[in-house]
C-alpha cells in the first residue's frame, strides 16, 4: 500500500475486553453510520455476513452516500488472532472518494496499566482521475480522521478521560 497511518492508545482494561470491542465491527466502525461533515452530511450502512465480521473470510460491506455521491466497499477479515489482532482489507474495487483499496486493523498487547490498542490503516490512492486528485489532497486527512474515530470509540467504550496516545516512530 502507498500510504500508512497508525496510532496507539493505552487503555486501562483487559486485553480480552478491548478485543471484544474491536471484534464488533458495528461498534468499531459506527462513525461511518453517523452523518458528519467528514462524510459530507452522508452516512454509510454496514452489512455483515453470517460470520458477522468475526471470522477469517467473513465479509463486511459498507454502502451509502458521501457528499451526495454513492460509495461502496467490501471488506474481508484476513487475520484474526484473539485477543491480540484483527486485520481486514478491501476486496474488489472499492468505490470511495479519497482513498482506494486498503488494509486496516487493530493490534492489542498487554502492558502494565492495561493494554495498548494500535489501529492502523495502509491504503492506496483511488484510481480515477478526479478521485486520485482528491486522494492526494484529502487522503491523509481522512486516514487520520478514521483511525482517530476508532480510538475515540474505544475511549468512550472504556470511559477514558486522560489519554496517552503513543505516536509511531519515524524511520
């Protein structure tokens, strides 16, 4: 993937509780179903298959409107190692505005005060002429927003007031 964004949050909770939160795609990606200025006033609905996004090979589909345009993506869970890791990626040709195909996931490890939740997004720019231009302009911004929304969901779920976000090191 061309571009990457990640952040890590320290959570005072058990690794099993944090994994249960990230394993429920409807709560982890709930920000996509809410109308917001980042979604251009639109929203996306989430549909899962019989595996509910909780098994390798399980599909998660999101569809809706962003800035009045129809968007769609199909994700498949490619790695699931409870309670440490879950990774999913787009399959087929996602119809998005500022990012293209992507691989996203969460890694959790126990630490002295609970656990660290790392959320990452590795993505390509869209392939269309206009959307590739939009991706160059806004893709990094959107990636930061999306990762941060997932971490904010964890903050809310685990009632975290003081936040310690670990910035990734630059090679």
